[in-house]
C-alpha cells in the first residue's frame, strides 16, 4: 500500500535539521485575509474599487502617493488596519511547535507584506519579506534612505477609498509611503529587505549540509517569486519541498504536493507527527 503523502511529510519533518517556510498570499486566507486572485478576487474584497473601475495593479500604484496621497493611503491605510486586527491562524502555531519539538533551525521567506509571521511570534531576524512590509514607512520622494516603523493611525472613507490623514516624512515633511515594492515602483527603498536577504543567505550557508524541509503555502503562479525559490531550493539533494496550495499544488518528485489550504493540511501532517 502506498505511503500517505502526509506520512511522508511527517517523516521528512521529524528527520530534518532545518526548515524553510515559504509563503504567498494564500497563507493568510485561513486568517480571513483576501488573496486578490484576479480582478474579481480583488473586487470581491474591495467592491468600492470595482465601482471606480480600478484593478489591484492600479490601486497598488506608487504614483498615487505623489499625485493623490490620500487616495493612495485609502488602500494601504485600510490594509494596515486590517492586518493589525487580524489574528494569525492555527497553522502558524503548528509550525512553531514543530520547530521547537524537533529543534529545527528555521527561516521564513514570504511575499506577504502583512507582518503575520512576526505577529504569530516567529523571530524578526529569521524572516525575509521579499516585497517589504506595510508596517514600515519611507519617504515618498525619497529625500533620504531611512525606513521607520509605521505607527500611524488611519481613518478611511470606504465609499471613496480615501484616507482622512497621511503620515509624513520626519525630515522633509512630504507624505510618507509604505516600504512596499509596488507595481511599476522606482522609489522603493530595499535596504531592509536586502539585509534580510543577507541573513537568509547566511542561514542557507550554515545549514547546507543538513536535511532541510521547505514548506510552501499559498504561493501561486501569477507572481511566482515564492514558487521559484522553493523549486530552486528543492534542486539540492538534501531538500524536500512540501507544496500546499488548493489550486496549484503540482510539483515533481521527490517533492510532495497537497491540494488544500494551509491549516487543514498542516493539521493532517501534525496527526502523523503525533504518533511518531
């Protein structure tokens, strides 16, 4: 009888020395966050933008902060409030439990800007946010290279998607923007993410001789940054990738695919780990 892929995943995790958690927008779905899959998915989450006939790409354009910053902060201020209010789902705690139980070295690489991994308690210094973070700000110009925490409070008129207020750069007084890589973005300051990339490279170097499991969750093919990273890591002989995705789970052997959401899949794997 073939061995269940959940049993194979549990075996790989229990025998690993390190774990790399890679996550896309689908990781937040179980916490109630939208993943903006296609224009209709974006409009389902933000029907006011459908009335304005704006796509996600158009709403997430850095030009708004230069020409109409209160409209720019309508979208990103709303998202800031949403992410602050969101409680990370149980999958985050399952991952933490496995890390502690099997004494795994770990690193998180995510395309999400929501800060949910930090909120769930994973170490800031072990997280790479490839597109930046909504919880950090920079000057829109930018007049300098500083990146600072986003402590602004936002009030949003959801009928017009305009903010009543916008944070300012402490040096020049111009409007600040999120330290996020947006579409067609030429002013994003990447130093914070570059430092995280250096830390991740150091982690890979320190753990290249051990058995590593990559757990990829909710990373689609539309913007395949995370999928490509998982596959690149999976080319190493001592690395096994577990791809969890309800719609695009396919991956070649010896890696494992799970066509489901993050929480349900991690819980099933945990059932097999519990009996080991």
